[in-house]
């Protein structure tokens, strides 16, 4: 049985209400519920955190190491483009992770084209909506087993 | 009666002591007091937050939506140039806001010329000292009424 | 009693008819009228010039020095991004001024992001519509008194 | 019957004498004469202005709106690369226009590669010599009819 | 029953032998076989093309329109960074597609960071190995049904 | 009697169906027919090729030299921005040509602003729709006679 | 007797476990202990903070001013490259400080070459391992006495 | 006897009063007087124009051709960095000229480092104060004789 | 006995007629003949391909692997600057190769300064005319023996 | 007993007289004397060279290899930003070294931000005045022992 | 009586033979002779050095300080664009100097547009041939007296 | 009988010991010996200089002109990227030369991609090891005879 951490960055608590033309009407709660079921069905355990605070995400990553987390699914949201500190936390714990974006960032502002995570991630899934989390979990489970 | 939120970013708690040649001798407290009186006189209500923490500002903006805040006056200070997460919070709640800078950022370091807020703000007031808040409040009140 | 010069750059004579979704339906005449009343009410005198010719604006600034003008409110319009000659005129006479833009230039073409005036202005008001002139006049009057 | 304005920017009064290896031996007068005949033959009316003064071109464009000009043929010459004010005038009056260059600007100095007009023009004709005006007039007449 | 086209760009015929530390030991044949089974199981039909010739890919996309292809899974390989012609073909037929990369292009040469497809794709899956095709097919099938 | 080659690059076979808001409803066939009539009427001969393959265009240009083609009308479409090989073919045969674009490329993506042909073309006609070919043919015929 | 503040930024709590080939096997605790002894031996007092939260570092700097801290030794870690807010805090309190990096940032990713602190620091020590703190403390003590 | 034209660009009418720490206390009148004497002493004739209007300078250059002016001494002031139209006028008449700057432009704002004249001037004299005109006149007279 | 492949990119079939001031009067046929003799004399075997089609060059490189080619001499011509697909083919087969240019590309257009091959080639010979092939063959033979 | 070479680049012979607000009043002689005492006290030997000639520094580094120098303390002064030849000499002999700057180069001209040595140095000490040499020697001695 | 040093950088010993279309047929010897006469006539003393070695120029500048040289006329030739060490020498001795270029560097390669001296020189004279030295000497003598 | 000068730049005296994985185990002496034999065998004379001093290389090039040297083989090593003075020396004497690099500079640091010699060289040979000199000599001898 593996432990997988689903990390969501700033403003993703607004999912379902925030700019629905970009992000859809799904809430983070319902996404997380589906992911939990998918993980349980495969005999694995899911941990979750959404935070608007960079330091909470860093601390959570540090703790993940201590808890033996096997894989991280990470939607860094706006921190994608600004947080070298979270990058360093991920480098520091060396847990494999997939970077996920709900919207297609390549269609948006220029500053959203640069990620501090893509080159150290296992892979990136972008623009496929909330379904992106499920595909990433599938990939993580394949990787683990 | 409208509700207006006055948001001040990092280090603005130092106003009055910090680099007075740039920022003047006015304290944030006295500025806020004058703004409250100006709002009350017009029959409106003022909420305030100064924070050095990006996440507190994001959370405050999320709450503003729930509380029905009508307008935000925002001096993002150093976050002007670095916080895509606050930008996303403002996009997420879609409350109109004016960006304010006490000092003339165009006379300062190159990295202060880039704002993550100006293109999504209603307008920008910059370099006019603490008076900038009062002018912005006046514009907000005109906008609301 | 102070003398204040309101300078408007190229194409602002079209105000009210030109791209109303960007600039509103107010004419320059009505804006100037309101500003005159605001100045008179405060016991001050207003001078005005709108010109499509760079040299007329330069000459007007030179004359302002001779006439003892105390403050300039300046909407440089398209000259914002191209006229070093007007910049030099303002540096030459050393009269304090506020830079005003009716529309939010930060939402527009990349070449509108660069101003030859902002770093030598007292301050900048941008994106608040015709009301921007009135706020600037208020700031100028505060400065003078 | 439509009215078409042929606008020529700075130094084009030198045509025929100026750098003939670049611009040919045709004078502006003879070009204009041929264009007038071409327009008359099609039952339309031609107006013309060549000016070395940016403000005269702006004023002419403003007037064109009042006179009901249907189409503009515009060789902005050196103003191609520097005049945002004329760009704004054309945006302000919203009259369709074709941008014309006699010489092939793509073979010349780097600063001649940037145009403030191409993206708001109907189209661009460049490098085909004085004949470019006649082709543009043909296109304008097709457009109008 | 939907028809899905799996398009593979240049050098992907070498899969299994080419730089296995980057691309793995799976051959394109075995990948395609698995995809066919996955599609059949869901009651859909799969078409396939791998080509080293840009024009064959363009022609195949044009034909896809005529054949009523519902979705394209596209690994453009080296053409990702160079082929505006294929981009235009995809824009021309307006069939939704997912961009797939087997290796994590963000860890490689700078010129591999730029894609002519990402901003017009439904989404992008990158760095997850041959499994990326299966995840993309899953997303496509969800999209169609 | 002169021979003129009309060369059309990738995806132009889709004309009439592809993105009609950009390219109009005219088909390449009907455009070519009109051009043939225009050429015949002037006593000249027209050759045509549309190809999605860069090498076919290069080969056609090489052959043009052998056949004594006097002038080329060339719409390089997406190859405008990517094909140095076609540029070299045109330099190699030294046949004069006009570059044509149906849509106004200056209003489109940044990568469409760069042409590998404009600086070696006789001239450029852009944004005037299918009519651009006819104007170019007119210019070519003037040049030849 | 002087008071010196040793400030350590994000992820430095991982020292000794994180990427030891870059950062060595020393823990922050043992480093701090050695620094305390060095300071005590010289008759001075040491304060310490490591934090993953930008706001805690800002607040700590504000408090340092109130407590009369004479000098700061600062390893900003990932905040080196992103935090204008901490820069502003340091500018606001005007306490002299030395910037320290354990690893040689010049050998690492391009984005680590830019520091928001070096130009306002007294000096910079980089790449000399944990020993860098001791050298910096030595310099600070020389400066104070 | 040769004729030499001394052309001064915008704001140079302010010489003596404008930013004296940059430009000195000499007026343009006194400079011109000294130049006239220097020219007369050498048996030559001097023409002069200072203008804040770009078009007047262009027209003056066109007229210079007709009047047989042999050499131009040109201080383009702010037009140095913006006027391609004056550049084209000078190219059009092909009269040799020396570019003069009173202040050392290399010590000033970045945008003053670019000149549209230096590469087509005979030479450039910069930073030597009003004396620069006299040295240029000396060089011009040497050139002519 | 080794097998060496001589690959020539687009437009090199024009050698001898194309821009002789750049490329000389030698034909590709005569160059290839001399190379064959040089190889035979050393007891080795030469294969040759010139193609204007990128895909043919890619296919030829793939086949070279199967045929046991020991070394490639490659003049990519215009593909030097545009073909990542050929780069990937060469990386995929891992056959050592020398990049050859007949003309000195460093004297030509800026876009010819960038090669997608130089950093993966054994070496580069440039500007020495057709003789460059012979020098490269000599180096290849030294390498093999 | 180790041997340490102290290398000083151009103009450092002026120390004590040159721009004392940047470099202090200490002479190189007195700095070197203090360093010799510090080294002797630790039982080590110090060699020194200051030179304004790049080649002398290169030759000295080559000789250092032959003499078995264990460590180099290097203040490259202006050569920091220009000498790839000295970089290559240091790479060639592979002796560990620390880069030292007396002034804080990060506060100075942009071209002083680039070093050809930092990425190959053990570490960098900058802005701490002449004391920087002593700190570097301390680090070197720690390294050696 | 003042002492003036005339410094000439690398390759200027070739004057008269080197690229005469750029530099003229005058030798350095004859130029120096004329300058000596001009200085003597004004009662001043001239020192001269031409060197191809950067260090000799640095040493000469250091000595100039000791000898009480009042002014330097400096043609840095190729060192203009590369020698920060000479810049530092001039900053170190703080002797006023004029930068001279015989040819018009603005017409030449891009890398010749950047000077490490212009912003610290009194002024610059460029493109006026050997006569530039005489004009500079005249300016220096005016400055001294 | 021709005279050929073999010039080697800084640090090439270390050949055989310096970074052998980059430069091989051959010494400069043995390379030069082989080149001498190759030249003698062809009836020509070889001169040689290796120097770490830029000025010695410049002086040697000046002398080469006087001695009637027919061709130069030049490995500028680190001076490739920094010495405009040597470039000017080569332009000044106008002796044809080939630029040689032992290692493949395209695989190395970014600053090694720029050469001040390639565009004025006859040709460039790079990455083929010491053998590059022999190939260059062969080319030179072909050129001469």
C-alpha cells in the first residue's frame, strides 16, 4: 500500500466558483473525493492539502518525507511561476511528482509559460480539466506498482 | 451603503518610520483614520488589512467576496512585482479595485516597473503620497454611487 | 492664487466620439469646464491647451515658465511613448506635473507600457476615466496650498 | 461616388530627386495625377496631402471623418516607425486604409521593420515602386464598390 | 462509435532503439497495439500514422477532416518546435487534439521548450513515457462520450 | 509572351473552407482561374503549383529556372516563417518574385511577423484577400513589359 | 556587547539531509551552536531564526529594529531570487547585513544568478560551505567593534 | 565662399537657463554670435535655425539643398533619439553634416544612447559644451576648403 | 573497409550554377567523384545522397544505421538552421559525423549563425569551399583507421 | 606546510589612493603583510603577484602548477569581467581558488555583474573590504588542513 | 605650462597603411608632430604613447598621475570595446580625458558601438579623421587655461 | 616557396597536460613538428608563435606583413571571444588566415560560441583535434599553390 499526497496551491479552494470558463464547475472537494475512491480501489492511501500559503506547502512537503509519502500530485497554481522555495523543498525531499494544471496555461498570459517545476517533475499534464488529476493518479499508481 | 476594503501589503506597517524621504512621515494608522472618516461621511463602511503575509491577503480577498465587499483599494507594496497568487485571487473574486503606490515607483529600481495588478485594476494612482488613498476612495465612491 | 495649466496631447480633441468603449462619452470641453469650476471654487486659475502638434506643447511649456505657472496636469496621449522633446521641455522648466491617462494603458498594446514622463512626474493617475483629471487637480491644489 | 484621401508623409515631396536608386525618378505630382485620373475614370473623387508635419497629417485625418472620406491610401514614410499619434488618429476616425511603401523596407535598416500601422491597416503594399499607389487605389475601389 | 487518429512525427519509428534512456524500450508498434485494444474495448476506432515527412502529416490531417475523425492524439516530436505548417493544418480542420511527449522536454535543450501546438491543443501530456498515449486516449474518449 | 509561375504553400488547398473569417470563401481553384484569364488577356502564360511539401516547392523553383519562367507570384503560407531552404532556392535561381499573403499577418501571432522572403522579394502584398494575387499579377505584368 | 541576528530562509531546516553533495552534512543546529560559541567568546549575543515563511522573516526583521539588533547574517536561500518584500523590510530597518550562500550559486540554474539582496548587503560570501557563516560573523564582529 | 547651416533642435532655445549643471550658462544667441564671427573670419557665410518643430527642421533641410548649403552643423537634441523623418531628410539632400551634443549623452538615460544620425554623419562631437560647435565649425571649414 | 555516407541538403544540386561568388563553379557531381576516388584509394566505400526533402535525409540516416555506415559527412545547407528532426535522426542512430559548409556562414545573414548540428557533430569545417569535403573525408578516414 | 598564491589583478597597485570611497585607504603592501603573518602563524607559505598584464597572471598561474601551489586567492579586478584566457589558465592547472572583491560589485555598473571566475571558483567573497582577503585565507587554510 | 598625454591604442602604429579607406593616409608620426607644434605654440608640453599592450597603457596612465599630467587625449582603438582595466586606471587617476576615434565607429560592426570610456570621458570626438586629435587638443587647452 | 605562420593563443603551451578529455594528449611541440614536416615536404616554410600575451600576437601579425607571410593558421584560444585588437591587426595586414579550434567549442559554455575572427577568416576548422592544424595547412597550401 502506497501513500500519495495531493497538493493544491493558492486559490484552488475557489474551484467551481472561480472563472468557470477557465476552470469548470467542479469543486476541489468533489475532485478529491473521486481521487480518494480511485486510490482506495487500487488499495492505496491518499493525503490532501490545499493552501494559499507557500510555507504550508513547503512544510507539508518536508513532512511528506518523514511520513514516507511515495508520490505527489501537485497543482502549484500561481506558485508555478514564482516559488523557487517550493522547488527547493521538492528537490530536498526527492519524492517523485507530477505537475498538473487544470487550464491550458499555454493559452494565457506570457508569465504563465514559465514553470519552476516542470524540469524536475516526472511529467506534466495540462489543460485537460479536473480529469487531469485522475490521469495523473493513474500514472502515479502505475509508477508505484 | 457600500463596503470598501483597504488592503495594504508588506512593510507598510513601517510607514512613518521607513525611508521617510520616499514614503513620508504619515503612519498607516493616521491614513486609515482619515479614510474611515471620508467613507463614513459618504455613508459607507470601511474594512482594513495590512499584512506582511501573502496568504493573509489572499484569504482576505476570498472573504471579501463572501462579505459582499463592493470595492478594494489595494497597495500591494513589494507584492506588486511578485505575487501572481494575489492576482489570481482578485481575478477569482472579480471585485473592482484600484492599485495605489505611495512613492513614484517609476523613479526606482527596474524590477519595480512591472506590476501583476495594473492590467486587471480599474486604475492606478502612483507617486502622490498618502493622499493617493483618499483620491482612490473618492474614485471608488463615485464608481459605486 | 495659483495658476495651473491643463495640457492635453494629440487626438484628445476627439474625446466623446473616439473609441467610446475606451475613452467614454465625455467631451474635452465638458471636462475642462468642470475643472475650471473646481479651480475657481478653490480660488485658483486654470489655463488649457489641447494640441496635436508636439512643438505647440513644447512652446506652451516654455511659456508656462515665463507666466509663472505653478503646476501642470498633463495627458500626453500618444506622445507619452514617443516624445523625448516634451520630456526635455518639462525638465527644462522644472514645473511639477501629474501625468494622467483616461484609459488603463496597462491593458493595451505593449508599446503603451513605456512612458517618457512617469519617472519625472510627481505622480501618475491612470485608467480612472475623465475623473482622473479632477483627482489630479485635487492633488495639485493640495500640493500648492 | 466615394471620396478617397491619399496621404503622404515626410520627405515624399522630394520624390524624383531623393535617393533615386531607392525611390525611382517619378515625382509625387505625376503619381498624384495618375491616381486622380484612375479615380475619376471610376467615378470617384480624390483628395491629397503630403506633409512633413505630423500634426498636419493628424488634423487631416480628423477632418477626413467630418468630410465623409471613405478610404485612405497612406504612405507614412518615416512616421511608419515613430508616430503613435497618427495611429491613434486613424483608430479614432475608423476609416479603412491601406499602408503603402514605395521601397522594400525589409531590405533596409532594422528600425524600418517595425510599423505602427500594419496591424490596423486593411492591408500593406510594399516595394513595388510608385505603382503601389495604383494597386492600392484599385483595391480601395474594389472595396468600396 | 468515434474515430480517433494517432499521429506520430519524425524519428518515432525508431522507438525502442533510439536513445532508450530518454524514450524507453517500448516500440511504436506495441504502443499502437495497446491503444487499438483500449479503443476497441470502448467501442471506438483508431487510425494511425507515423511519418518523417511534414507534408504527409499535413495531408493526413486534411484527410482526417474528410473522414470525420473526431479527435487526434498527436506526438509531433521534432516538428513540435518547427512546423507552423502543421499548426495551420490543425487550425484549418479544427479537430480537437492532445499534444503528447514521451520524454520530459522541459529537461532538455532550450529549443525544445517552445511548442507551436500547445496553445491550440486541448491539453498537453509530457514526460510520462509511452503511458502518455494511453492517458491521452482515455481523456479523448471521455471528451467524446 | 512571358511565363509566370503562381506558387502556393501549405494548407492553401483548404482555401474556401479553412478559417473563412481569416481567409474568405474563395477557393484556390477560382482564384487561379481568374489569374489565368488575366494573364491570357495580356498575352502571357501562367503555371501553377500548390503544395504542402517544402521539397516540391524547392524542386518547382529549380525547374522554373530551366523552363525560363520570368516571374513568380509566391504565397509561402506557413513556410514564410520557417523555410530557409526555399529562400535559398529563390536566391539560387534569381527569378524576381512578389510575396503575397491573403490575411493581414501583422494582426496575428508574433511568429508570423518574421518572413524569410520579404527582404529578397521585389515587393510584398498583404492583407488584401484573394485580390492580392491579381494586384501582384498586374505588377508582374507591368514589370515584364 | 552587540546583538547579532542569524536569519535562515526556506528549506535550510533540511541541512544535513538535503542534497548533501551541494550543501554538506552539517545540520543547521550544529552550525548555530558553533556560531553562538564564536559570538559568546567575543562577548556578543546571537539571535536566530530559520523559517520557511516569508512573512515570519519580514516580521523578524521589523522586530530586530525594535530590539536594537546591530547586524544581521542572512542566508535567504530560495527567497534570494524572489522576495522583494524581504528586501523592502531590510531597507526599511536599515540594519547592516551580510548575504551568505552555502553552495556556489554561480554553478547552478540561471535563475539563481539574480539576488534581490546583494546590492543592499554590506557584502556577500558564497560557496564556502557552512564555514561561510563563521567568516561572516568574523566580519560582522570586526565591523561592530 | 561656402554657406554653412547651424541647426538646433528642441529646447535649445532654453540654453543658459535650462539645467545649467548639464548645459552651462551660455545662451544660444551668444553661441551663434561667436560662430558667425568665426565663419566670417574665414570668409564664409552662416545660416541658423533653432526649432522645437520637427517639420520646420525637415523643411529647413529641404531648403538648404535648394540654397546650395555646403555643410550642416546639427544639434538634434531630443530628436536625436526619435526622428527618422529628419534622418530621411538629411539622406534625401545628401549634405555632409556633423552631429553635436553639448552634454555627454553617454552619462545620461539609456534612451539617449541611441542616435538616428551618428551613422550618417561625417562625425560626432559630444560632451565638450558649447565649444563643441566651434570645433565642428573648424572641422567643417577644413572639409570645405 | 569502412562505409562513409556523404549527405547533401537542399539546393546543393544547384552547385556550380547557384550564386557562384558564394559557392564556386564546382558541381556536386565532380565533388562526389573526387571524394569517391579519395575513399577508394584508402580502401573504403562511399555512399551519397543529395536531397531537397527533409524526410529523405531522415530516412537515409535511419537506413545508414541498418547498413552499418561508419561515418557521415554532412552538409545540411539550409536545414542547418531549421531541422530539429534531422538532428534527432542523427542523435537516434549515433553515427559520428562532420558538419561541412562550403561558404563562410559567419559572413552571412544572422539566421545562418545558428546550427542545430554543430554541438552534436565531431567537428565543423566551414568556408573552405568544395575542398572542405575532402578535408572532412581525410579526418573521417583518420578517425576510422 | 602548504603554499598559497595571492594574485591581484590590474590597478590594485593603486589601492589606498584609488577611489578611496570604494576601496578604502589600505595599501596592497599592508594587506599582503597582514596575510603573510596570518599564513606564517599557521605554518604556511605565501606567494604574491599583482600585475596589470593579463599574460603575467596567466604565466604565474602556469608556474603555480609547477611549484605545487595548493591554493590561490584571486582578486581579478577588471579582468573578472573580460579575461577568458585567465579562466582557461585556472581550468588548465586545476588549483582551487577563491574569488575576492574588495568593493560590492553588485552596487556598481551592470558590466561588473558578470564574472568569468565565479562558477569555477570554490567560493566568492565580495564587498567586505580588505578584510575579504583575510577571510579567504582563513577558508583556504581550513580547506588545506 | 600644462602637460598633456596623447595615448593611442592597438594597431594605430599601422596608421597610413592600415585600411586607408577607413583611416586615411596620415601616419601617427605626422599626426603627433602636428600636435606637438600645436601644444608648443600654446606654451604646453606633450607626451605620447602608442601601444598594442593593454598593460603598457595602464602603466602609462598610472605614471601620468605621478608626473602631474593635466589632460589625456585617448584613442583607445579596439580597447574601446573590451578594456575595463584601462577604464579602471582612468577612474583611478581621475585625470580628465577626451575619447577620440578617427573613423566613424557608428557605421561599423555592432560591437564597435559600445565604449567603456565615453561615460567617464569629458567628451568624445569621432569620425572626423586625424583632425579629431587637433580639435581635442584645442578643447583640452581651452579646458586647462 | 611560401611562408606560413602558425599562431597559437593563450594556454596552448599547456597542450598535452591541460584538460586532456577536451584537448587530447598531444603537445604543441609535437604538433608543430608534424606541421613543419608537412610544410617542408611541400617546399614551404613555417613560422610559429605561441603566446599568452595579446600584444605579442598583435606585434607578430604586424611583423608578418613586413616579412611577406603568405598565410596564417590561427588558433586564438580564449582570445577568440575577447580580442578585437587582434581582429584589427588581422584586418590591418590583410593576410588570409584559417581559424582553428582543437575542441568543439559548440559543446561548451555559451560565451565560447562568439568569435571575433570567423567572419574575417577564410574558413574555420573546429572540433577535429590536433589534426585540425594539418587539415588547415593542407587547405592553405592548396590556396597558395
